[in-house]
């Protein structure tokens, strides 16, 4: 049976599992997100993965202008055509991991928003973190389990590398949970909206970001190991002790500030 041709500007393609697409459709949820973002005149909004425009069009109506980054070529034409009735949409066809947010920002900061594909959420978060200096804040919808990891503290079983890396550079706040029924197709898990607000560079206190990342990665690489063993290739027990940390502790017992001290001290030994 032949399918009738779609009307110009219609979203005719089904969500693509290969791209991790789950399109938001519940307007009440969209309104809560727009309210949380609360765009102000003169701000530059950048949406990651607009999909079928569930957040794009309301944000345009509220703010008037928006830049959106979309990888799926089939969504470009309908997004462009439908956006015209809502505001000025600048659409960038690209993999977000290839987008230089610093260059995109130019001489003014940007605000990031998006419903992130679950299979790419961590890489996108780390990519955004690399450009935190030009980002005012981020409002992302992700798998609830990921948001819980992002916001968790020491001693929590989900506290890990993602928690430490994000909290070192940002204030992380879980805003609200969204059930599967708000999406098409409905995912098998709950989602949540999180706000990340980058800290002022002079308050982060990390002397060498790469060294810090190496320390955190190694510490959580084998969670059951003590710091003495997990960090053996980066610093010895005496250096760990000199940083004011017990080498017999495990990574999940350390606060973010402890990792900062470890990384900074390892540079001086």
C-alpha cells in the first residue's frame, strides 16, 4: 500500500531508533521547561536536537529567536517551514559533538537547552563542559538515572566520575521528573530535567583541567580499589597523604574539593 505524500512542512518520518529519538509531545511538560529556562531579552539560546520542535516553537514564541543544532537531515525542512510562524530560527545541520560552542558564541555568552538522546548524553555533557566559559547555563532533559548521577554526592552508590566532573565546574540542580508518556515513542525509563550553571572560572580552583580529569578518571576506574592502588600510576601514597587525603579511602568517599586538592597537589610533587 502506497503512503500518501506528506504535506509540505509536515513531520512525516517516524522517530529513528538509531539516533535515539524520543520526541517530546506533552505541552504541559514543555511549558514547565520553558518556564524553567525563562529566556530574557537579548540572550542567545541554542537548542541541541530540536526534533519535531516541541520545545523549539514555544521557545521561539516566548523569545523570538533561537539557534538549533539538528543532525537528522529529514527534520531540517519541516523545522524551517514550521518555525517561520513562531519566530526566527537559525538551524545548523551538524553532529553537536562537532560544534564549537565557543566559536558559535562569538563575543556573547549562550544558553544551552535540549532533550538529549540517551545514548549520547554523557559525551554531549562533557563536550558542553569544554566550552563552559561561554555558557551561562544549560537546561537538559535526560534519563532520570543519569541526572541522579550528575547531582549525587559522596557516599551515594551512583556518585562517580560524571558527578565529580560536572560538579567541579557547575552547580547541578535536578528540577523535575517526566514520565515516559510525555514522549513518542515512550521510553522504558523516566526522564528528568536538570539545570547546570557553570561556576565563575576564578572559583573553580583547578590548576590543570587535564590533570584533574586524569585523577578523577583513574580514581573511579576501578571503584573497589583504594586510592593508593587506583592512583598508583599518577601519584604515590605519600603524595596522596600530603594532599590531606587518606590513601586507604575509595573514590566514592571523596568530595569534589578533595579531588581538586589531589589534582593540584600532584602537580607540585
